[in-house]
C-alpha cells in the first residue's frame, strides 16, 4: 500500500446516493470530512431504496417488503447527513477529466475538483434482446419495479415477467401484492441450475429463504411460473405495442396474451464514469461482463478513485452498504485521516461475493440463446440495428463493430445492447466473448443539451 | 519474407487509397497498419468533403479527390455515405474584413474550377434562416459535401484488397533500411517486407518515421473536439463552418442522412500518440457548444449524445508533407495533413500512386516538400 | 381513460392538467411526465429508425427512450421529469418544420 497522502481537508466527491454512496458519506462525515454527494435522482436511496415522491403515503412495508428496515435506516441516515454534506440532487456527472468531475444540473454545467472520488454509480438491467422487444409495452424489469415503487402504477393490465435472476421473482411478487395482474413469470434458467448453485447460495441463508418464499407466494397466487424457457417472440403492432408473447418450454410452443413485458437478466454495473476516470477493467468469467478492477478495500486502479456498490460489481444492496463503508474507510486511511479495522467489512463483502456467484450460476445469462437469435431481431433499440447486421459486420471487436454498424452508438451508449451484441459477435466469429472486448465509455454519460450554459467562474 | 513493388506504412485514408490506386496501375502493394485501417484521424475526423477554404494551389488536388468521392460507391463497391449537399462557410459581423477575403477567394477559386456563391443580407437569411444574428456573410459551395469517415478508409482497404493488395493490420513497423535497391521493413512481430518503393502515410506518427529515416519534421499531434446530437429529421443539407482566425470560434456542423448532427471544432486538446489515445476535454466540449449556438442558435435545443476525438498530426505551416524524400530514392511521404486531409485523401492516394508509377504528376506539390523543414 | 399504465394506489392526489399534442390530459401531482402520459395514452414518441411507437424502457434515466418535447422545442426525459400543471407536450420532433436547403 502506498504512503498515506496527507491532506488536511481532502475534497471528496461521492457520485450516487444509493446504499453505497449514503453509507460512504456517513463514514466520511463521522471522521469530519464534508463530502460532495452528487446524485442524478431527485431524492436519495438509489434505485433499490428509491423514495416515492413527496405526498405519497404508502408505508415502508408495502414499498420495500423484507428490506423495509434497511430502507428506513438508510433514508433516516441520509436525512441526518444532509446538513453535513454538500448534497447535489438532480445532477448528472457527464464527464471526468484531469481531476475534475463535470456536472449538469438544470441546464448548467459546472466542474468540481477532487482529491478523492468515490463512484457509487449503481446498476441497470442486463437485457437479452427478443424479437419484438422494441414494441411499446416492453420494459426492463427494473423499470417495472420503479413504476410500482416510485409511482404506484403497473406497467400494464396483463404483465409477463421474463428473464432470470432473483429480481424477476421479487418484482413479480411485489406486483401481485400491489394488486396488479401478473399473467406469468418466465425464467430462462433451468430449475436444476438452482440446485447446483445451492452450496454458494447458502452463503446468505436469509436472502435465499426470502427468495424461496417469493416463488411460493407467486405460485399460491395462481401465477404461472415456468423455468427453462426460451423466449421466441413478443408479438404486437407498431402503433399499439405488445399484444402477446410466444415462448418455448418443455418442448412446446406457448403463447400468452399480454400488454406488458418486463424483461431482465439480473443487472450490469454502470461503469461509464469509472471508464472516463480511466480505471482499468477486467473480464469476469462468471457474469461474462467487463468490470472495473477494484481491490478488496474498494480502490480502483487509479490513485484517488474508489469504487463501491453495484457500480463496481453486482453484489446486491446489502453488500453495497458494506462496500460503501469499506471504500470510505479505505479512502480515509489512504489520506492519513483514520484507520479503522476493515476486516469485518471485507469478510462481509467476500461473503456477498460468494452468494452473488451462486446467483450467477443459478440464474445464468443465456448467452447460447442470444447467439442463436434470428437475424431479424432488433439488437440495438436506439439505432434499430439487427442481429443479422451484427453478424455480417467486418469486425472482431466491439468498438470496431460499433464504428461500422452503430451498435452502442445511440442515445443509451450501449447500455442495453452492448452485452448481447458482444455475444452475437463472439458466436459469429467463433471467438470467446472476452476477445470481443467492451464498448469504451464516452462522454456525455447521458445526453446533455447543446444549450448548456456555464456557471460564472 | 515478402516482396512487392511498394510498401505502404500507415493504413489511413491516404495509405488505403494509395494502395487502391497503385493496384489499379498494376503495382503490387503491401500495406502495413499498426492497428486497424482507418482507426485514427481518418476514422475520427469531422467528415467534411470540402474544397472551399483550402489554399488555392491545393484545389487541383481537391478537384481530383472530388471526382473519386462522387463515384466512390461504384469504385469501391460500398457506400461511404458521401452526400454532395453543399458546403457553407460563414463569417461574423465582428470581422467584416472577412467578406472581402471571401470574395477574393471566390474569384481565385473560380479560376481553378470551383464555383462559389457569396451570400449576404436577406439572401443569406432566406436561404439559411437557422444562422445566428452574428453571421454577416457566407460563401456557398454547392458541389462540396460530406461523408462518413468511419467507413471511408476501410472501404478503400477492402477495394484495394479485392484488386490484390496485401493489407496487414495489427502490424507495426519498427525499422526501415535501404539494402541495395530495396527497402527492408521490419515489423514488431519479426516479419520482414521488401520493396524498391516505400511510402510513409503514417498520419500523426509520420514525423517519427521520417525522423527515423533522417528527415525530421517539426510536428504537433492534437486532438480535435467532436460531438454528435440525437437524430432529428433531416433538414440541413450543407456542411456549415465558420471562417475566423480564432481557434475557439472555428466550429462546424453537418447533418447526416439518418438525422444526427455532427459538431466539430473549437479548441483542440493535446493527445498521446505513444499510447494511441486522445481524450476530449470537457471544457472544449463546452466551448464548442457555445460557439455552435452562436453559429446556429436553433441547435441549442438539441441534445448531444456522444463526444469523441482522434489524433491528428500538424506541421508548423499546416500544410502536409507530400512527395518524394529529399534524401533517399524510392522513398515517399504523405502525412501531416494538419486536420484537413479527409477531403483530399483519395486525391492524395491517386496522386502518390501516379507519382510512384510514372515519376511525375501535374498536381502541384512544391509547397509540401519535406525539404522545406530541412532548411530551417 | 385507457392508458398503458394502471394506477394501483396513491390515487387521492390532487389532479394536474397538461396538454399532449393539443389534447387535454389529466394526471396527478407527483406523477412523472411518463406516468402522466401513459396513464391515458399508450406511447410517448416514435422510433427514429423503425415503424414502431415507443413508451420508454428503463424508467431510470438510462435508456434515453422516453424523450418528449415541449411546445417550444425543449427536450424532456419523461421518466425523470415531474409533471407540472399546464405543461404542453409534443410527442413528435419539432425540427420537422426546419427548412430544407441545398
């Protein structure tokens, strides 16, 4: 470990006010540091503990279920920190350059210098393209949860949940509890994968038990729950959107009428800012994703840049709280401020990592199904590029393919097509998916207006 | 070991088009590219296919190039998204002396076969109502246009390959030595290539190779600032740019047929050619957007969805090094196009092929002689 | 009201009125613009590179599929913009009216 870089009052910026960012801010404040906390959300909590708008009245139990206590604790902690931090909600960090973060809030750009930067950027859904997924009425699984949690709406009148991963069952059960009409939960993972992953899943027996109870609850409510599913097509009309879903299961083709599909295969970290901060990445074979390199204490490969929560690696909300605390303590120790014992937190994160590996094995990313998609399936929703165009591209690497066929070049910057695109290209070139590489992050991380004005210096 | 008539080092637009035209002339060609063809400045530039504004004595080269751009689809067998939709260069009210310069330029350019129309006042507003109030006058070139840089060089490389050129990507030259009448080029992976002719088209890395060959060139590598907006309905045909002596004010934009508007210019950043990386500085993006709003306020409503840059090689006089070596026979250069090589690229390739094949060309190259830097 | 989204709770909030493509739409205080629009309609905009209508995808500001326009051509990301009384929204791009030249 490097010698502490002693700065009396290091300027610390935390990006993200979800479980990792909030717990990190708490640790910093306790040591007398006043961090800047920049968050895109209008309110704290991140996606998982997203707070409903002012004036909504549902209680914590109804919003967060088994995680109600954690959500309440996180929100109360943050409320207590607000006058001890420089909190900037509703603010996008759109670039990082030369030791400064560049923000955009209400059409004004600003830049802030930092000594230490802690990125707690969270995750978005990992999705597998399906024929017809561009129709209105198809949403990400996370979207369906946000709709319910933050706005008290269902994404449709007949909702199908399709994909894999614990979130699939969680959100479906939340919909059922809230009175929505869930017509099916379709899991691409075969049931036996769960049995095989059981030893690792036992790393977090409480979470495992919650998961089992969810499935039971869904079945009791009469929701059709199927595993080992192969999605075939989301049928619909360009004007009116989704009308039904075709899939294969148990050797038979099924069709279910629906007006909404929530799809997701677990999550992927939001790593664009780590990329712009020039952090090194590594390929993670378990999840088949490129992740920023992070040591056991939360340090990235770049001095002064720290990573925590699902933005570094998908380990879940509980782990995010621990890794946020851990990274903040590491940061303090690196700056010679405080050196608490981090052993217990390291152990906790390692245990969540074991559990997460179990989840990845129990609910695998169906890359063989993706490799097998028909040529006419839309791969990139932003630019309308098909799987066939990806197969035909004269390229063996993700960024080169993007230069030629625009996959990843659209508004979402490859968030929703990058991983599937890499699988299609890898299969078409007969290369391992890691050889395809990853789409490099490019500013602005999210769109900014040509009309942005500069703050007066 | 492999032997050919010509070894080309550098697979940008200059190298790939030279390979293509050399094959058309029946010369055997081996092209060595450190990375992938067209990945550097040739693939990341703004995409202007603009003759107006170039030095008057460069127009024969530019005219030669435009012939290729016009028939690129048939010639190369793939679409490089060339749109001959016009080019407009404007100046601002705070520099009224530019109008006279535009008029003089138009008169001179006409002699070289480039027709320009100077627009001011109501005629300018009626034609281009989206221009800002600060715009005083403009020079319109109806037969210029723009193309997709990401596609152009690879299209030339593929066409050259179809004609029999050997294209070696991921092949970095480490040394070139004259042995007898042959150049012997060694690559990082230990291969050896031989040819009586060596053409250096290594763009922003051209100075390093020239220095290795005993002909140093004062050189800077810079990273231009590029942005692209969300797609909006296609409505702005010509590429638009600002004529000004101030780097910060020098911005330009063009709308591609799919609808996105590409923004370029304003302050450039330093680059890292040894790492093959360059980064857009956010402050340059902000200043670019500010200047774009000055040029066309209506664009202020749009969102930009991505920024990028590349590595461009600049000489002190902003003119390229193009032509034979001042020292060695069988050695040719075409690099250092100083941020304005894209339009003339196919003309450069064709002219270098002609020069190599026949020993002469009618295209004036005197101003680009590498020996101009040896004198100092 | 025959919208894509259905309200499951929190239905006692004050009403808010907005105009979408010239038609009055009733929503509730605290709605996002997206929920306001999809509680009475089925889509937000048209895809640029396909024939289909779009209704957003991620609801967390990541996919950029839900941008709509204000009457004066401003851009709003519907999933992360709160609805405001009197908002005038267009589901198609105002630049259609730009002059074509060349």
